[in-house]
C-alpha cells in the first residue's frame, strides 16, 4: 500500500505537513462517501485511492455503495445521458421507480456519517433522510452539467437544494442555485499502478500479448465503451489518418456495473472496425491498471475524443506520462489542456485526423506538448491537491465563521 509520505519527493514536504495539520481539525468526524458502484468509472477509481490516504492522515473516511437492479441502473444511465444534454425521454413511472430505489436504500443503509458525501445522481435522493437524521450533506456531481435536459434538471434540483453544499469538477458546471458551490477538480494518483513509472521490460510483454507492433505509430484511446466517448468517431479519425500514415489504433477500456449500455456500444465499435487487423479493441477486466499504463506509455498519440465529459481522468493520466493528447473541447478537458501548448483540443472527426497526422509527423512538437502537459498535471491535478481540497471542504461545514479558501 502507498504511504502518504511516499508523495514527498513529488510534491514536497510542506504539502504533506499541511495535509496532516488540516486533518487534525477533523478528529472525531466520520466522512461517509456513497456512490453507485465499487468498480468501474472515475468515481470508484478516485475513491479507491483517496479513502486510504484520508485514513492515513487520521480522518475517519469510509465508503458505501447503494444497491439497484437492472431497471434502476437503466434509468440512472438515462438520467446520466440527459444531464449531458442527450434528448432522451424518461417516463414518470421510471422516475418514481428511481425514487423508490433510493428510499429502499435509505431504509436499509446505515447512514452513520457526520458528513454524508453523495456522489452523482444515482443516490441523490438519499438526502430525503436529512430532515430525520440531521448530519452534514454534500453532493458531488462528476458529470458535464453545461447543457442538461431541463426537465431532468428540474427533477433533480428539488433534491440538490436539500444539500448543504454542492461540488463540481469544472467552472462551466455551476448552476443557478441558492447553495454554496465548490469547484474541486478530480485528480490522478501518480503512485498508482496506472500512473507509476514502468520499465521497458514490463511494457514490451503487454504489447506482445495484445499483438501490437511497437515499431509503428500507436494511437490509443482508453475509456469505457460509451456513446459519449465517441469510440466510433475515433475509428473514423484513425481511418482518415491511416490513408497517409501506417499506424495502429488501440481502443481499450472496461465497463461499470452501473452502465448497462457498455456491451451494446462495444458491438458497434467492433462493427465499425470491421476486419482491420491494426484496430485493437480490448475489453479489459477491472484489475488492468498495469496494462493500461503500459499501453499509454507505448503510445505515440493518445486520444480522448469525448462528446461530453465530466472531467476526463484519462487525459490527466496521459499528460502525466508526458504524452501528446488530442481531446474533445468539452467538460473539464479544457482546464487540463491549453490548445497547442499542453495538448490539442478538437471539435470534429476531421480535426482529430488532421492533428493525428501532424503529431505523428512532428515528433519534436509532440514531445513538447507532452512535457508541458505533464508539468500542468503536476501543478494542478495530483491526488495531494485533491486531498487538501476535500479536507478544506469538510472543515468549511463546521467552521462557518472562518475563511477557508478552497
């Protein structure tokens, strides 16, 4: 297990000392995180890394997961897509079932935390218990909230308004609501298996196992198989680039237990790839962090061609490895990438193909983008900054007379 002091060579002793000082003021408080899945997706990944570190700092942080059946998670996926602006209809019966499942969870779960930290829309209605049990309640939205479908936004608003504060990942996601709103961007853990340095003797066997030729340019997108990650658009951009450069494409990712669309998207991706032997579609199991790390480090260019995005942790992961990244100019991605300085922001399939050709043909430029990107991630999006922001957020709920800068 990683020790909190292991981050000192990366961020400095002063940063670690500050975390311990802040954590001392939370002695005796239990922070109960609640989300919808223990495996798959950025929320589970962040909590997996951040909970043990909070505990090492002396904070009693815990993590619980709500229960739901296939119908419930089908509805929550529709809500997720609607929040991203997808024009999708959700029936009153489905919304009532969504609330019933939340209420069943509220009855069955032990809501023991002094601070109940609820993540995303799936468990949002647990806050109905606030009037009965008190406590401090925080709601964190990890998705792109810029153009939500208004009827679903109105439905959720009545629950959001019950919280003590709401947390968003990027400035454009703020909403018109009479509550404290806090900006806390997600983070990556530089010492995790997915992000730590890897020697060539670990990377090479991974490429060999998946049949990838390390002597030719490699284009990679790592993400769940989700319509909003536009994997079919990635294949189209690759095919445009392939007409001019002999390259390979890796589309790799896993699923999440609360995402029933994943296998449908995966089949569409396979169909789009047809019989091209240079398109490698990899459905990876949850414990594939070393493989993902190796694939990213072996890549020539990394894509994240999202159509909507809450933050895009895979962008931060790739930049941390000093890789040139081309990503959709959506959600939280533009706060990670300054166009043509720390990466490339794209708005179309054609634009993606254009920049793919440029970065493969101009390796010095690509290298410079990657180096600038790594420095930006180091300064802004590592887990130690995330820990500090969370500690200050928790403290702000109890020290209303003090000024606490987040």
